[in-house]
C-alpha cells in the first residue's frame, strides 16, 4: 500500500502540472491544495501551547536587543545587499517584512496560506508543530543603505546619523572576502535553531529579489544556559575559550539609557534605537587548548572555573553584586595581579572612561577550514572554524566600541595571538514600532 504523499509534495506536484492541465484538473488540484492547507492548520493548532514562548513584536524597542529573561539559544545574522532602485520598493519591502515578522513571532506562517495554486508559496512547512521559541527579529540599516560609491541611493543621505560611520577597519584585521559591511542587517534569535533560520529564509523569499546576502552567520549558546546568580544577571554564558562572556554588561535601566539607547541626539527615526556592531572572531582553539590554565587566566584576567577576578575567590559578592576587579592590585613580586594587557582589563568600563557596551554574542563552529597559524613557524593547515560572533549594542559607536576595540588592537593583548577578526559590520537599528506602523517608517517616509 503506497504511503500518503506529504503536504509539500502534494502542493509541488500540483504547481508543476497546473500549467498544462485543463480546467477540470485545475479545480481538482485546487481542492487538493485546500485540503492540504486545512491539514496544515490542524497541525499548527496541535502544536505545544505558546504561553511564555512569545516575545512581543511591537514595543518601544526592537526585539532581540534586550530580551526579557535569558538571551535566546540560537542566532542567524544576515548582512544584505539591496537591489531596489526606488524608495517605494523599499517601503513595500519593509511593510511586507513587518507583517511577516509579527506573524512569525506569534508562531504563524510569514503570510497567510495562498488561496490559489498560481500564487507562490513562500511558507516553509518545516515550522509545522513548532512554537516560536521566543523568536525575535532585529532590523538594521548600514552605511551602504544611504550612500554607495559616493551616490545618494534613495534620497536619504541627509537622514544618515553622524554616529553611523563607515564600518571601521583596524590594523590587526584579517577580513575575509565579502565579510564586511552591508546595506541591511536582519538577525533572528530563538530557542529553536530551525525557527530562527526559517525566519531569515522567509524574509529573503518575500523580498522577491530586492535583497541578496552579503554574508550570514549562525551561532549558539550553551544548551543548559546558566543557573543561579548568572541567570539573575541576564544569563552569563561561557564562550569556546571556556570563560564567561558578557559579565560587565550594562544591566540597569540607568546604564542602558546612558550607553545603549539612542535619544534626542540622533535623527527622529533612530530614537529608542541602538547601533549594532557585528564582528566575527575566529579563535585558534587548537593552540589555546595547549596553553596552561594559569596562562589562559592571565590572558583573560579571570579565574577559569569560578569566573572571579584574578586574586579573588568568587564572581559574586555576598550581596549578589559582581566582585569588582582591582586593577591596581600587585602580587608579592610587585607584578600586577591582572596583567596590563589582559582582556578583562582592556574591555572594562573602569579602563575606558566609564564606557559600557551591551554584549550579545554567540559562539559558532562550522567544522574546520584551511588557515595559517598566528605565530611562527606559520604552519598552514586545517583548524577549527569556530569562535565568537561578537555582537554589541551602543548609543554611539564613536565613543564606545570603536575606541575600546582600537585600544585592544593597539596594545599587544595576550589573547590577540589566538583571535583572527574575519568579518565586521555596523548597522543602525531604529526603535520599536506600534501596531499599524512598519519598521523604518520614519526613515523611509522622511
């Protein structure tokens, strides 16, 4: 007895033959399509209850910059080129994307099921039976959206914020071809990797060729996430070096208003938004794994197991606050306990005029790739293609990420020999929207 055809197979078989069959066959095919859609809707209704699996799409800020509770476990980050030639095409694109994003974050298909076999089906049935798993979608505009090859692309150059500088370059960069800049960014984050990937896939399909990939990165966090006090601090997780990441994030509303969210200093369309910096950092894990733990700890500036600052026993004090780092402390030999070129020192607000950035990074690993060693004898071979997709948000990159990272790049940080920066992009992510509006509306209708 033959097996019942899958839903998508039935639809595709009909679409392939509908152009050559007569009216009777078309009517029969339409009935088959509607029956498949009805079965799909039943399966969606049987999915697990949504309860706390949804993050609201509408609001003061875009989702995915600060998520209630813990950061989602998986990310797909796409930098896109734009092939649109008119502003009206862009308006339609972002109206479609907003409608689709709101539906996706509620666990629905990006668009309603088509009622005609002649309408393209952008829905991917891979979502059937899945809930949104706290899906968020974050949209950003890169410098190339406003000006490309010296041209004002859509008459919007005057709306480019001064803080949206050209994507910076640093002397130590090893940028790979294509992994730099971009006109738009879209990041999907979810506790289900298939949900996150599908969201990017459907948005690109909906663009109907108006956008194309510059590059795309996928990342993950530890499956267990975190427990205890780390959860109370927003979910501090370990990177592939084995150390906690994002410990000194600005977690109070006061610090976030000062260092993360854009205010009246920017064009109206960027208020309540933030500037998004993406940086792909491949780690030389093979050599790192051969380093003694005490060397690793000095390179980072923290104890590996406890995450306490060097010279301290605990990451948290009795009152639950993080144990501060004593950058002046010296050992019996008169040496700094936390080396002058330790990563934690170079990135600390205490060593950067109080500057904070909101780190929201993801680990990544794509197997192995052919690379060259960072030190003599410069052996070339297959190394882990893994590391950190560093993502940060800040009110103004000119006085936060850029000078902070320039200092790290200039000073011979102990960890630099294990890190290769292969990609970077800077994007302006506008504030959130209310129902009835669309992402970027204030910019595109200015």
